[in-house]
C-alpha cells in the first residue's frame, strides 16, 4: 500500500479526527501484531526498541487541537520528533506550515510522508533520526513532539537535543498524557530552560520550552 514495506498485520487506510477536520491516514492495521515480529524482537534486544510509532496516541490529536485553537505565526518551519504516523506534523502542515518528520524508525518516517501526500501537503520532508545523536539540520523554527517522555532514559538525550537546538528564538512544544515521569522531566528541564504549561486538555498536558533569556 502506497509503496510502504510489508509489515506484520498489514496496513489500512482510514479517516481520523484532527481537531476541526478529518484527515486520511495510512497506519498499521494492528500495531500489536508488530510486537511478535522477529525483527522487532531483535531490535528490542539490541536497543530496547518498541514499535510505539505504530499506535495513534490521543495526545497527538489533542496537540493538533491546541495548535488550531492557538495558531502559530504563519510559515513557521516545523520539525516533529518521534513523529509516529505523523499526526502533529500533519495537523500543522494542513495549517500551511512546512514540516519535517523525524523518528527513530524509518518505517514511521515513510508512513508520515505517505500521510502528508495523502492530504495534499506540498511542503514537507522527513528522515530517520535517533535523538541520542546531534540533530543533522537546523532549518526549522519550532520542534514538536508527542508522547516521547514515557521512559526516563529518553529524558537526558532530549534535554541535550533541546540545549543544542533552542537557539535564535526557536521553541519546542511537547505533549504528554500526564504520566508519572512528566514531573521529573519538567524539574530537570527547568534547570536549563523556560518551561510553561500552556494547555491542559483532558488527559493531555502541553509544554512550551524555550531558552532562558
């Protein structure tokens, strides 16, 4: 389907609510089926990998609603971290922003690019990215990420990435469903950055992070 690679359980196309509109997306038919994939087992044994990208997380949809209610200035260049199937970037792309999709999993990035094309975006790009490494490009204004704080081992590399990236007025927005580790991340982030809780939706907390002035 749409030149995507074969996966356990196959693919499906559906419509999904993205705030005040519906969008077409392609995603794994059964994300749980990926848990039994031998390649996933190998990657998990090597690096703790889990195919969380394949799920549609409610927080990402609520982040889209937030940006519809609180639009970013026109033409801001967006880079999405841990894009999954690309919902946050897609929502912002539908508002006219150029979008770069990134994720540890290259199939996730390919899926996000397919979803951008399905919804007739014209200014988008994407590449696989491991946030433990330096970000290879800085041609963006705003970082967005949803559901990336679920393991404490991710906090240090994300904070290091923000330290390297939040220059020249760049901002980061992180959405989280309010897991227990969120408060630990905020406490660590506040030592380096300005951190604002800009919205608390039902089961979704959205942070705005910027460099200290």
